[in-house]
C-alpha cells in the first residue's frame, strides 16, 4: 500500500471516530480530504470507504449513530440521517 492509500485509510478511521464522538462536521472534513487525496492520486476509494460515506452530505456513516441499515430484496439499504439512501447488493 502506498502513502496515499494509507492516508485515505487513516482518514476513514478518523472520520469514524469523529462520528462516534459526535463530531460530524469534523468527520465530513476527513471524508472530503480523503476524497481529494484519492482524486489527486487517481486512487479508487476502497469499497468500505464508499459504502460508509454519504454521497450527499459527506459524513461517515456509523450504523446506530447517524445511519440506519436494513435488508430489502437482497440489498443492503443504508439511510443517512440527512435523508440520503444508498443500496448495495448483499454480499
Ligand atoms: Zn448524508
């Protein structure tokens, strides 16, 4: 893993911790920074990063805290507190 990948990983962990501690604005800054790093370095963000970040408001999604996860028709449906929902095939 290169340096940019490590930074993205680290920012994802920081964002998760920030949400857990109730600092969502800080989490958004970490998520946005990680996205910028990925873009600048032409990285594909890890699947876990894409699934646990909200496309609408950029927060890190922590089920039970600011996100609701349910299963529907073989899909995982994740709803952010901002109202955005994302669906993924169940795997
Ligand atoms: Zn959201």
